[in-house]
C-alpha cells in the first residue's frame, strides 16, 4: 500500500520535515489499523513496516509511505 502526502503540503515539508513526517507515519499507521479492525472479514491487528520515499524519479519532492503488511504479524481479534 502506498500513501502519498498531498502536493499542497510540499512547501511545508522541507522546513518542518521532522514534524510532518512523524504526523504522516502516525496517520498512515492509524488509518491502516482502523481499516483492518473495521473490515468485517478481517477484524485483525496488523504488523507492518513503513518506508518513507521523499523524491520521485525526476528528483522532485514527492513524499510517500510504502506500507508492507507482515502476514506473520497478523492477529485476529475475537468477537465477544
């Protein structure tokens, strides 16, 4: 799964990269966990790795998170 930061935020990325990248990772993580827990056929907690890519192939600023779900870290949540 790839999540791209909106281009409108690019002017803020370089001067505030630590804050924005931390928020970006947190938002991506929370969105993926919420999706996995709320999807009726899955209802699981996920383990995943996230890789930040900051530049495109033309060396233009293009922040995106590459998220890889680790199947061995998938844990089903039992319904009460």
